[in-house]
C-alpha cells in the first residue's frame, strides 16, 4: 500500500505566490472612493456617517482582528465577517465597509494578534435615503432644533461638517456640507442619534441627516489629474434612461457634471429647472441619470475624471459626440488616446511579467513535487 504525505511548500514557492498576488492586486486599481476614519490609540471615537457610502476604519496593525456589535439587533460581539459580506480587512489591518446599511450602526473594535485593543469606533450610519437637502440660493432653510421626549427632555439638532471645496473653478460653482443628526441630554455629551437610541425603536421625522448647498466662486489651480476615463453609453429601451457613474466621486467630495459643456447644478435640480437629468442625492451626485443622448463630463475636486459619449446612431445624424470637436474636446480626446496607449503598454508589460512568474511558479511546482515524491512516498 502506498500513500503520499503532503509536505510544506518550499520557501521560494511561497515567496513567488506572494509576489504574484501583489502584482495582480496592483494591476487593476479600484475607481471607488471611501472616507478614511482614524481614532487615537486607546480612545473610543464616536462618529456619524452616511449609509450606502464606503468607509475605511483605520487600524495600524498587520494581522488585526476586528470585532463588531450591531446596536439594532443586540446579538453581542462577533468577529464572523463571513456574514458581513460588505466588510473586508485590508492588508494594513484597516476595515473597509462598502455601502454600509443603517442596521450596521454599532461598535467596532480592532485588536492586534495578541488581542490587545488598538482602535475602538462607535459608528452611526445614518439613513441617506432620508437625507434632507436645502439650497441657500433658493431660500431653503435647514431643519430646526426640536425636543424629543423619552424619559426626559432631549434636544435633537444637526451637527454640521465643514464646507467642502467648491466643485468648479474659474466660473460659478457650488459647494456642499453634510450635517448629522445628534441628540443632546442635559449635562451629557451629545451623541449621534443612532448611537444614543441604540435598539430603541423610535419614529421621529426630525431624526435625519442633512445636506446644504450654496453658490461659490474660486480661482483655478494647476491641474494634477492622472488619467481621464472615456466611455460610451446607450439609453435603456425600458426606462429610456441611463445611469452614469463618476470615477473617484463621493458624497464626501465636490462633484460637478456637465452636459454639452453646460454645468448641472443642485439649484437647477431642486428648483425643477433641470428635468433631463437627475443627480443622485444618496451619493452626492456621483451617479447621474440621463434621459437624452449628449456628451456628459464629470469633475471631482475641479479635475476632469470622465467623459461619456452616446453610442452613434446612424438614424440620427448630428448626434452629439459625432460632430467636429472643438479645441477643448480635441485636447481631451488626445489625452484619452494617449491614456489608452499608456494603458495598453502597461497591460502588455503586466502580461509579460505574469507569464514569467507563472513559468517560474510551474517550474518550482514540478521540482517540489519531484522532491516530495522521492522523500515522502511510503510503501508498505
């Protein structure tokens, strides 16, 4: 009777696998954006954020272990992230949570490999679908403070974040700031509403986050954009619309869209003047719903990020995107072509490197199998 006992992989093979994984992980960088939250070691940090928008909870500990406690279900502490499919522990130990729903409001702890507490967060993911939006240019006012009666008197108010940068330079633009629902009890430190209420089921219309917008105008600075995305779109036959997504856009960053070089504003949408497009408030306008074929561009922090052209329609001569390009469009097209060539060269170099690594890997595997076959083959 013969049997083969598997032995440990050789060190060179393990190193090669690690190198291959690092190369592949860096080959296609993500185009999403997440807000990074950090907390001093040994201190518990309370923070309100918006649901459905990615967040990174910082923890400087390689091999970190994360534990969570959701306040709404009160099931206790857990580190079973197989059931939390939108969370991922990063190589540096930080926790990335993609599109967190409101029910993931709770406590998050990061411990090192020796179970020593490194970071502790109390996060309230406030429901972005209840976002209250106002524009100063339209005379709209934010929510007022109100009193919430539980076992005593509690003041519900909005804690405002600083104003974001203007979303446009050299011309009139807009800027926004986010506000979060907080509850203050006499002689107690105010807390985000979800953290204060915990598992208490209370329906109160004032318990909602806010976004306020106003006009702005700033001078332009030197451009530092690394690349621009060029893409085509086609309106859906069912909805007669299409959704466009701005790379690297986020509700936590200034964004602006243009249609045929005309800016789309929150003031135009909130006043009902712009009806051919829809800026999605839940992500700060990162996604745009369009109902007409045109050339759409998006800018993040005043930098061009993407241009979307409609698919050419042979039955509609003169469709936007098929006309002769002006100097600005020609410059962008040239940048797009150069970017495509650069990406092609990068992919070619990547393919050569991966094939080389695979060749060495296969050779090491054959050598490893041959050695193990000689060393651990037992015959009885």
